[in-house]
């Protein structure tokens, strides 16, 4: 009896974990490698004593029936819940605008008790190797070999490699082994996002929990403690726009904080007791490649991620899911 095929998934965000979970449940051996200390990618939460803040993805929606079914499983498992914030929109000069019926009725969900919870749920039971930064791929007759910055060349050979990393990180990995796929990844420009986590010793007396901002450096603000399962200090996430973030991508955290806090105060906020900033270097896809995923069976290499599928958590999960099922379909034909 032949041993099960062994695939490497590079990246433990939602796309990579979705792909790895589908393959594993079909009996394929999968090893997931990620450079971070934990799974989740941009579905991330920063924690400290008495506070927590979702500084990456703020919520997720579900339109595709496959992802709606997945979210239903997360809800049943207690790793997600519906978030119903008091939502508003700020237009030019801080004027309030109507949210709109579609936006008001849209079901928004968050991970519970933190945004990382769905990813950790997907990762349960997987062969997940953290703090393993894959820096080179090698394709031989006997399979794929991977090298990591921390551990050098890995001892095993893999039957296939599936990349689930931001497009700019995929380019140098793909260039030596699949230059056409590297060109595809290079065509998807990802923009940065500055996030500010602002903490207050008493709750702010604002009549909204979240807002889209259509003027100035901010694009989104949200009271994290309004989300299900959150406790502790009154904590707000301030996200800068992609345009502003790109223009100020090399600014110091202090300069970024000064600008974003000033914009927040103009909308009724206050100066926080303490703040911390995080720069997401690759956060938003400016021009997503609408293929959904890429799978090249003859070479055993595939690529997935939200940048291939219109952004958003749903796009990431679907990209990994459909890539996995394309791999499985190819196995059935072999």
C-alpha cells in the first residue's frame, strides 16, 4: 500500500488553514509552515494585561453558501459570534451619513473570544510548524524540498507545495521555480495599513461602536469591547486608509499615532491613555487577481490567498478551499 501523499502548505492564515483542513479531512498528509508565533495571519488580536484588540481583520461576512456553512460550524463550536455594532458613516468634514439598508442589515461576525479563534479551530490537529520562515523552494524528481530561515533545509520531500502567503512574499519563492506564477503574484499589488490600538481608562461616551470614515487619514474605527466575548479596558481600533498608509508607510509610530488620534478626536474621540501602533505591510489588495486560486498539477504547485479572490476573510477561506478540492480532484484522476 502506497503511503499517503504529503503536501506542504506555506502560510497559516485563513487561506492556508482552509486548504490544509480540506486536504487533511480527505486523508492527505499535510504540513503547514508559518513564520509567525501562532496561526491566523491578519485575523489577529493583540493582547495585554486587562485589554485585547483586534488590530487586523475587523469582522467577516458570508455570502457564498460554502462559507456560510463554514461560519455556521464556527458558530456551533463557539469560536465565532454575530456582532451587531451601532454603525455609522462619516463623510467629508466629519458629517454623519446614513449607513444604508444593505450595510445595516449585513450580518457581521467576529471570532470569539478573539479574532484568532476560527483560525485556531481550523488548525486543531494539523501538523503546524510555527516560526518556520520558508525562504526557498526546490523541485526535484523525487519531490519538493523546502528551506527555512530558522532550520535550513527540511528533512522531508513533499509531493506538492501550496503557497498561502501575501503576493509580495510569494514572488521570491516562485521566481526560481515558476517564473510565470511569480509574474502573476507580482501583478497583484498589495497596500499597507497602519493600525492604532487606543486604550481608555473609562468608556468613551460616543453613540456608535463602529464607523466607516470617508475623509481624512482614517477609514475605519471600532470599539473592540463592543464585540461578543470581549472584556477589559475600553479599547478602540483605528485603521488608516490604504492611500494614507502607503504615503506614510515608513513614518514612525509616533507620527502615525499623532495623525490618527487627531482624526479620531475630530469625530468625537479623545486622546487615549495609552496606544500602540502596528504596520501591516501587506494588508489590502489593490487589484485582486480574480482567478480564485492557481493549481498546476504537472508541477505539484499551487497558490491561494485573498489576493487571488477579491480580498476579505471569505475570499481567503474560499481560495484555500477550492485549491484543496482541485488538488483532490487531480488525485482522483491519477
